[in-house]
C-alpha cells in the first residue's frame, strides 16, 4: 500500500474511532468506547504495517520519543494542576488529604508510564542509538 | 560529527529521496544527517559505506576532543 493511500485510510479510521467513542459516551455505554478504541488502534497498526515505503526509522523514532515524553510531561502536569484545583474547591472544607493522595497516585502512574516507555523505546532503538 | 554525505550523494547523482530508499530510511533521516543534526547508527553508516564503495571514515569525519 502506498503512503498517501494509507494516510487517507488512517484518517478515515481515526474519524470512525472518535465517532464511536463519542457515540458510546453519549449512549452511556462504556463498552462501545473501549471497543472502538481497540478496533481503531488495531486497524491503524495493520495500516502502518502494510505501507511499502519506509515511514519509521531510527531518526523518526528518536524524534517521536522526545515528542511523546514532552507531551506526556506537559499533559500530566496540566491534569494534575486542574485536578488539584477541582479537588480543593469542590468542598467548603478544603480536602488536602485527597489532594495529597491525588499527587501520590499521579506520581506513581507517571513513574510506571515513564519506565514502560523508556523500556519500549530502548528496545525499539536497540543498537541504533546516537 | 561532520560528514560528506551531501558530496557523495551529489557525486552519485542521487536525490535525498532516492538515497533514503536505497538505504531503507526516511528522507528526514538523510536531511538530519546532511545537516549534521544526527549521527547515524553504525549499521546505517556501514550501509552508506557499502553503497558509495568507500570506507566509513571517508564519509564521516571524527573530530578528536581536547
């Protein structure tokens, strides 16, 4: 499959996946978003695998790793700030215990995700590092 | 690390796209190497060496530190 065709098909799959997730959320059925996400991810993976031209190599993986790590750090920081803001203003007596627990949970989750992604990229880039 | 990839590519009258295809990498990688923003892996350096028929040290120039 050519890169351009795969891109068009990928966009169509992504749109269908988002529509499925939105429909599931509106319908109040948790299974539909999960199934949509899994099916969409599977289809995108298959599309990417069937592209004839090289679309991923050592350089693009390095750039992808840096970009995804930066995105993860920024997103988690923003979610933490918003979450803590909502927790502390949600009740008349400010709930600092819950805020502390939230920070702890986020830090543990971040550490796990960070270790997992570092492990995955070091495996993917094995022997190709700068 | 400095390199002469652009010169060797010109000598062999290859476009960045053609060179990328022959080496099995993306054009972005060739651009990054030519602009000395990225030092390729040893495997890719050997593939370049084989393609141009010259030793690696003719393509890449190691600058000793200190």
